[in-house]
C-alpha cells in the first residue's frame, strides 16, 4: 500500500509514523517550509519565539506515554508557569493545577522529531485530487509534477482546506466537514525593552481583544524578553482580513491597557487563518475505505495537540486494518 499524507502537522506526522512503523509507504506533502503545523516557532532578530500552540497537556494514556518519550529525548519538558487571570479590570492568580508541557528548545521540536526520516516534500501545496482506476493522483500549485499514484490519501489539514480539496469527491466528506466551525487567531510577538519584569509568566485574559499573553523566556531553554500575545478567536475571526498594521495597533492598545510598557517595542505579527475550533461533536477521524480517503486532525477530535496526535494515530490504525 502507498499512502499520500497532505499536511505535516502533529496529526499528519503521528499518522505517518504509525504507518511507516508497519512498513507502509508514505509520502507527505506540506505547504510550509517545515513540519509541526501550529506547534511553530518564529525566528526573530531578538531570538526565537513560540507563536502558535503555547503548551500542551496529556490526559489519554497513549499520549502520556508518547510525551514521556519526548521528555526522555529532551524534546519536551514540564512547564510550571506562574499563571494569572485578568477579568473585569482585576488580576488574580490562576488556580489551575493542570500539568503543562512545552517542546524544547522550542515548540516545533516534537514535530521535527516525528518528521525525522519521513518522506516530506515541503513548500508543496496540493491543489487537486483525482481518483482514476482505483488510484489517487495529485496536482500541486508549484511548477512540478507529482508522478506517483496512491492507494490511500489522508488529509491532515484544517477543515476549510480539506473542504476545498474534496468538494467534488464524495458527499460523505462534505457532510463531515460542513458542520466544522474554525476561527482565526491574530498573534503578536513583542520584544518590550522597557517593560519592567512582570510578576507572572503567562496569563489568560477574559473579555478583551487579547486572550493570552506569555513571556517566552519563562519556558525551558528559552531566553529573551519576547512576549507572545494571542487575540481572542471571536475578535480574530471578525477581523481576519485586517492589515497586519491595523491588527497590531489594536493589540498594542489593549496590551497598554493591561499595564504593559510598549515604548520602543519591536513587534512582528502573524495571522493563523485556521487556529482553533472544529466539530462540536468529535468523531476522532474519518475513514472511507471504499474510496481510499481519510481525514484526521485536531478539529475532528476536540482540538488541542493531544487531540491531533490521537486523531492521526487512530487514522493510521484504521488504514492498517484496511490493508489487512
């Protein structure tokens, strides 16, 4: 069996590794320059900063075991931040006791670890799927031809992107994807040279444009004074088409209202068009053996990094059953 994997985020990498462990051939196609999806790190002139997923948790025994392997491999560590909550103009300490993990030395490290020795074509945007004579054929936007054909294809990409690729493929895919609601996220990375050290490492912000702020240097193996600032999903989605300059201006205004000194700030912006959300009622993954097509991703499985990894794993187990 030969499998094409569209997407090299945590779900796609989890799925691919499980398939390859059973000697199933997998080719991964990823539109970005590197793996890991939203477990990403941006290099700036002031150092590296996590600008996607800020941490992850582990509740399922299978993922707990995986995370322990990551810790042993020095690509993840427990993060014990001093957390606060801001609501209605008042700061308070967070009472959360949840165990949080981060990738080390940055959030993309687990993804890079999973991607090791896998066949990945980066900067390759799949634009069309065609099923002919029981095989899948792929076309990409870039000026190169994909000559291989595939027995099974897995879409490990956000719901809107999967919808665009499968609109003419099968009504069952549309029926699965159409209820999914995904939201954007505007992210600001701010080096604040005049900010006095805060008495917290990260904070959940309620009822404001900003929903999360984190001092990147508080995480294991990080340095510097860069803050990651996430806008809340509803505001981000409503203002998804703002220019970076306008989005930055509004986030800076909110950050100042929270008491931050933004004088002399060095700022970069990133827009995650499909950052959060998904199916209200999780299904884990979707496998259609009769046409050799599957979907996996956090949006099918409750969100979160753990949901993505488990969705990919369960998708792979389903493909292995089909092979038998």
